[in-house]
C-alpha cells in the first residue's frame, strides 16, 4: 500500500500538467489561470472557515484512543479539502471539492472513520507489545492477560534513620 501511495504522489504532477494543458486548450491560458486562482481563493476561504478548533479536538481524541466523533471527521475533511483546493491543479481541486462539499462528505466519511479506527487499533497493539517486552502491566488489562506481565508485591524498607543524610542505606545479607 505505501508503494502505491508513493507512485500516486510521483504521478500527480504529471497528471496535473496534462490536465492544465487540456483545460488551457479548451478555455485559453487566461481562463485557466483565472480558474486556478479561483480554486485557490475558495480553498483559503474553506480552510479559514473550518478553523483550528477541530484539529485540536481530533488530536485530543486520537491521543486518548477514542474514535473521533462524526463532527470532528467532517471538519477535518473540510480542512483537507481546503488544503487540496489551495494546491494549484484541477485534480487536487476536484478531490478538495469532494471533501469540502456537504453533500459528498457522507459518502467519504466511512473511509476516514475506518482508517482512524484501524490506525488507533495498530497503535494500541504496538503500545501493548512494548509494555509486554518491558514486563509492565498494561493499564486496563487483567493480570495474566496476553502481554500482561508479572506484578511482584513487596514493600520498601528504609534503613536510613536520618532522612536528611546523603549516605546510602546499609545492605542486608
């Protein structure tokens, strides 16, 4: 999958140039440049309107391991759509418009929420595996569960009669 993403990103400038040439042949150079400026201006408007509040809410939800709420996903989609609209090009403009328009967002929401849930599940599994290799009890798991680790009960004995001294306590044999 990452290889496909890299190939798509490498091919994107060539596809955009091809589309610019096609559109330029149909409506002329001035019309093409005006359309690109209009798409970028719309992208700035959309991005400013979405605001940074939604980004903070989504970041907090991802850090706590909760699935983002529906309104957060919608606002993030609008923000990504605004960014894609700002990037000069007709393909990125089309993708940005699909994400920013209110009637196309529900069709794409399931993909974003599914991606976020899979990502959080992988992050949780990776953290639990890291805890297990360190021998630490994973929070929220019962003892003896896979990756649970051992808990050794005991108490601390302080042999230092005066807590203000810096001498190390004597060891017992």
